[in-house]
């Protein structure tokens, strides 16, 4: 099959809906130099049922492998909810009951996957293929600053964040749990990168960032470490 990495079109209705004004009750949030949120927004957390993930597609695995490359600039179109859902599923979704699209030592699944968009913070829940959404429209700026202003983090439509909680694996694997968590993040990241190609999107895996700043921005609980940032979007206009 001939591979064509299609350019992303204009905003779809669902994406427009996702870009709607902040929810009622949300405080205005400002920015400080460095992109940090100056005002902590009211935590408004919604649960969103995600569209079912596709288990088939027009691109072969070999074509996706051959086409994958790192992109650090993106078009402006927001990701559609179906695209976010598919990328979540590729990274950590259920493949069959109790098992996921990635291998995991002892099937203990120490990873979590988030997506940060202009809407705020999505936290994937693989058990029921849903996501929590916390509306924090300036969160991407914090990730840009945490990455020491890397171009790829400037204004990507979405940044997927893979985190690890080694304690989930430690009861069985002890000190080796941390190593397994890092290995598993690689599996999840590669799935996500290949799924992006299959969706006609582009991405880059980013490992250079200040861990404590990403953890603070996402308000991660103690013991949950950010492992990878993966900005994703459409190809930029030429
Ligand atoms: C562990 C890891 C960390 C990386 N960190 C960054 C990063 O911080 N910033 C960046 O722009 N690219 C980062 N990359 C992407 C590499 O620069 C890229 O994969 C490499 O140049 C090969 O190019 P390709 O992905 O297009 O094949 C990282 C890749 C890996 C595997």
C-alpha cells in the first residue's frame, strides 16, 4: 500500500466543541513569565466516556514503522476526541479483559497516561475506556517551561504524558520494579507513536524535562513519576 501522510483538515465539530469557552465556575487563570499558571483554577473534573477504539485501520504495521519520524512542529488543529481516545487506547487500553495493548511485568500495569490540551488535563482510565478531564487551559504552558522551552512543546495540540508508579510492581519485583516501569514506558510510547502515524498525525518523544516541574504541573501524587512527554498534532502547513 502506498503511504500518504495526510495533512489534517480544519476543525471538526467535535473538536470545536472541545475548544468551547471554559466551563462555568472556572476562575480566570493568568500566566507568569515562564508560562506557569499564576492562578490555580477551580478543579472541575468531568468523566468523559470515550468513543470506542478502532481495532483495524488502513495502514499496515510495516508502513507505520517505515513512516515514523520525530516532528517538532505542528498544525493548529485540535485533536478530535476520537483521536485522543485512539491514542490512549494504543498506549494503555484494554486488548482483552484484564490485559492491555502493552506488555507489563506480572500484568501489574504501573503506568498512567494523560493528555494535556487547550482544554486541560485528560487522565485515561483503561478499565472502562473513559477519561477524567480537569479543565486547566494553561497547563500546556507549564509543560513548555518544564521542557526548558523546547520547540516541540511550544503549542502542540496535545501533549501525552506517560507516568509510572513503580510501587504497583514493587510488591512482586522489589528493586527491579523501577527498571520494569521504565521499560514499560518505552512499550507504551512506541505504541502511541505508531498509532499517531496510523491516524495521519505526527509526534515526538521527549525525555528532556524537569521531572519535579512536570509532576507539580500535573499535581501527581507522591510516588508517581513523569517518564515521557509526547507532543502530538497534525503536520504543520508548509
Ligand atoms: C529516550 C528519548 C528521549 C528523547 N528526548 C527528546 C527530547 O527531549 N527532545 C526532542 O526534541 N527529541 C527527543 N527525542 C527524539 C530523538 O531526538 C529522535 O528520536 C532521534 O533524533 C531520531 O529521529 P527520529 O525519531 O525521527 O527517527 C528523544 C528520543 C528518545 C528515544
